[in-house]
C-alpha cells in the first residue's frame, strides 16, 4: 500500500482547518481531520494544503499548444501546469477546420487514455503531470463580430452532424462546447450536447439577453470567460453579460488577471454569482511561462509584451495568467477570502465538468490531488494521486 501522511493547515469546502492531517492511501484520500497519532511524512509548518486546481479553459503553456495536435505538446502542457498547482485540466481547442479538430480531439483522447493506463508505472505517471480530464471545444461555432483571437477563416455555423462527429471522436472526453447561441441551429446543438452530458457555454457571442434566455431552455449552462468576447451590458439591453449575472443556472468563467476584466468588475461578478457559480480559468496560451516575444495562436501572430499577449491590432489573445496567480488576484484585488478563492479554482470547476464526486475537495474517498501553498499562496508542491510531481516552472 502506498501511504502518505501530511500535516498542516487545510483549505477545503470553503473553510480553513488548522493543524489537521491528510492521509492518502493508494492514490485516494483516506482520512481528513485531527491527528490520530501518526507520524507525518510531511509537515507544512506555514502556508496551506489545498485541493489541486482544475483549469477548464487552457490552450497551452511553456511553448506548447493543444492545437499542435501532438502527444509531446499535451505532455509538455501537463507537466508545466504542475508548477502552478494544476492537477487536472481540459485541453481547450481553437477555431479550426472540422478535420483538424477531429485530429486534435483524437490525440487528446489517446493522451488521456495513456495517463489512465493501469500498465503505466508510478514513475511514468509522475512524469505525465496534471491529468487531462477532458476537452473544451472553443469554436468553430462562434460569431465573427466577437471572434477575439479566433481565426475567422474557420468560423462556421453550428452543425448537429459535426457535433455528433466530434462527440464520437472524443470518446466521452468532451465536457464543454463554447458557441454563439444567437446563430441558426444553435438551439438544436445545445439541446443535443445537454442530452449527452456536455456543457454548452455561451462565448464569442453577440447574443441579446433574449437569445441567452431562449438558449437556457435548450440547456445552456455556462459562460466562457465572462465579460470577454461577448455583447456587453447596457441598461436597455442586458446582453450576454447581463444574462450571466442574472441567471443562477449559469456558471461563469473569469480570467482574473486584472487586465481582461477590471478588478471592480471582477468583484461585482463575484458578489452576484457568488463562489458557488464562479470558475477561475487561465485561458492560457503557449506564451505562459515564456519570455516576451512573438508567438502563434490558432494560426495568428501574437506579440507578448510585459506579460500581455495581443494580436497586431491590440486584441487580447488568450492570456498568460495561471491559476496560481488567479487565486492570488481574487484575494489581493477583490478581497475574496482565501478559502473561497481556492474553491473557485478547485471545487467549483471540478463540479462544473462532472468531477465533483472525485476532485476539488480534501475529503475521504476523493482523489489525492492537492497542492501545498506558502502564506502568499505561491505553489510549493503539487501532488497527483498522492504522488509528488516534479514541478517544471
């Protein structure tokens, strides 16, 4: 039996539990609570032990991109994310031709199966990094008016046939699909995805409030990087943002870097949606963790300067945010309690993609995915399945 006992201040279920122990056995959490006399393998004297972060919107990291469509790139992303406390993620695509998307989805499926392979020894599991929990399909069913850094050449209207092909290729890995619900046939696609257990999300959209309200009846359940790439709020037309703030049925992603969304708006969004319906995401691209310079995103040239990634016309192109910094920013810029900020990067995203019974909490029976943070919420150690990963920042 592989067993690990760690002692310190635990953050879980939106609470800080002082001087507790976490006992892990064979990749699962066996006990959380006061010490029972065991000698801990690791004592965290200052800082915190928290659930591993789950990034449900991440395109790339450290020079790698999901759309590279290679095992090597997915492995590079998975290994690199451990430096930021991420223990699970959704490989997020970009707008591309259907055949290209099918190829990328197939590689994601192969990589996820490799990570789960019982034949992989513990040492190789550790090298495989954060776990690929599924796929977030961002495009091609978007509105070109709010394309952002998506390649307009491949933007297409929603297609039920294409949705079925992509779902089949994903083999159960498709978790979120971002689309513009105002488009023809979008309702049918949203309905189909919802019936298949896939979360339909509004994003890169010029939808009015009434469009979003109608889509809710078909099963729309999520908002992609809320406030970015969508019709804004107006007092006579609430738009996508107004609908996101008003409807409790919708969970909302937030890129909490203080650049994509002003800190005051970040705070307003949190007050309205509350921790229960807010998901911190990175929307990271291949420039994350890299020096300033030129990079590529979905076939478009991106310039990163002072940590901001933009197209030639100044449009923000993904982000260089990490979930580590997103949590810090919610605390520092918005005054959110630490336990709530952590929940928005762990418990809430895990629940949003159907892993709420396995990941995102420090509780008996859950996967032993957790992170050790210092007092300033910087990542010190990352554990997946009870195994300490080699952090490659």
